[in-house]
C-alpha cells in the first residue's frame, strides 16, 4: 500500500500545490485579481472534477483486469478512456468559450471588476481542458496496473515547468492575471502529451471499442452525478462568498485551495486502496480486500490528524502566505477552525471512498453524496447571509457534509455489500 501511496501522493499534491503557488502569486496583485482567480477557478475546477471518472472509474476497471492477469485488457481501458478524454475536452473548450461571461457574472454577482478578471482568466485557462482529461485517463489506467512511478515523473515535470513560468509571466513579463492562466495551460499540455505518448506505446490496439466506451460511460454517469453534487456545493459557496464582499471571497479562495490540496494529499491512500481492492476482488480474494479497507481507514485517520495539527499550528502564519490584505486575513480566521476540525473526518472519508470506488460501488457513493449535499452543505451555506453567519456558516456546512459522508461510508464498508468478485462489479 505504501509503495503505491507515496508516488500517488506526489502526483495528487502536484496540481493543488501549483494552484497554491498560483494563489500566492496572484494574491500579491491585489484583492480583485485574487477574487477573479477564485471565481474563474471555481468554474474551471468543474472540468477536472466532473470528468474525474476518467481516472477513478478507469482505475477500478483496470485493476480488476490486472488481478485476473490480463494486463492487455487493463491498458485497453486506458486507450478507451483517452478517446473519451479528447472528445469531452474539445467539447468543454467550445462550451466554456460561449458561457464564460454568463457563468462568471452569476458567480460574481454581476458585471464587476472581479468578474471581468475571472472571465479573462477562464477563457485562456480552458484551452488546456483536453490535456487535463488525458492526464486523468493516463493516471487511471496506470494506477490500475499499479504503476505510480511514471505518473509521478510526468506530473512533476509538467507542473514544475509551470510553477517557474507563473511568477515570470505575471510579474517580469507583466501579463498579470492572464500570465497565471497561460502557465496553467503549459502544464496541462505537457502533462497530457506525456500520458498520450505512454498509452500509444503500450502495445495494444488504439482503435475505439464501443463496448468498453459504453461501460466506462455507465461508471462515469454515477461518478459525474456525484461530482455535480460536489460542484453545486462549492459553486454555491463561492457565489455566497462573492456576495459578502471582495475580502470574503478572497479568504474563501485561500481556504478552499488549502482544502483541495489537503483532500488530494489525504487521497493518496485512497488511490492505493482503489488499485489493491480492485485487484483483490478481480482475483476473488475478498478477505484481502476487506483487510485493505480497514488498514486504509487507519492510515486516513492518522493523515487527517496530522493535517489538522499542521493547520492548527500555522493558523496565523499560513494565511499570510497568500495575501497581505488585512481584511482578507481577518476573514480567513473565521473559517480556519472549521478547516482544522474537518481534517481527521475527511481523512477517513477519502480513504473509504477509494475502497468503494475500487470495488465499483459508485452508485452508492453517488446517492450518499447527493443526500449529504442536500441535507448538510446547501442549507447552511445558502443561509449564511440571511442568518448573518459569515464565512463560518459556509464552512460549517462543509464540515456537516463531510460528517454525513463519513457515517455513510463507514456503514457501507462494515456491511460488506461492496465486496463483489470477478472481472466486473
């Protein structure tokens, strides 16, 4: 598990770590640019998250074939996922170019300086969408065959290049916020092409296979609905924060990027669990799959406690990295304790999500996430302004969302209903 989780951690952390660097660089341009990045980034994040079934769904399917000793069939899952990535990515580029203005105006509360900055950033950043999705597909099939070394090298190189370009383009070159978007696109193009080269050289047929494509889309349907529930929560929270003021949305952006960064760091054990659980169930080893599930729960809890302790110790220093604006820092303090509290809970939730995804139990995860969003997150976040709860109200809703998902995943894993053996779940 550790041999899979450590390289996966580096891959998962690379993108949000770059986004944290990006937030810090843009934050020193001023609160309007930071708010623009927050609004535009919230829309763009939907691309990777809505279609993350290209990674998570592919991992479980490829891992089952790997458990049966069918490496060719496991890699073929990656070929078909790559076809889906290109088709969906091109469609996303055209769609966002049409809707960039209306979407940022809805989230930004009208035509404001922050909204104009968000629209400008988004139109550039979305050009990297097909390459983001190729990267997701590549990560999916490589994790399924338990190859986490190559994704680590590819992502490290691409994001390292972009991390150097971002401050250069924003400041010495003088492009400002658009320089941040260009640096994003460079990283995405380089990463996507590296994964495309890997699958094209794997020695399997590169032709589209209708039956596999349809099977992946069925898995993708449930995972996409689950992701929409996430995004409705996060986009509504960004919209509520934007209506509170520029300082609030800037602080919310800092908190949200830290949350995403830590979520993906904690997800490293979940990635290992997906691969190991899928392989075990494919080979018919149910006891091994169950042992992996409870072991990853302990690792997730320990990781969450460590993340919470780091945030607690850095409650004054960490927000100052991202913005010198006192109003933004003051607002960040109102959400900080919720961010600390949720980490141990989130560590277990993310780990068990990986177990159930590896088992192909995505329909249950879909239903649970919808329920937690409707009952937990949305009521508190949408009432934050009428009840004068401030950013704390939004983040209390996120904590309740995590808590409800924790209860649901623990019950499901304990029930054993997810442990279906064979090539397909």
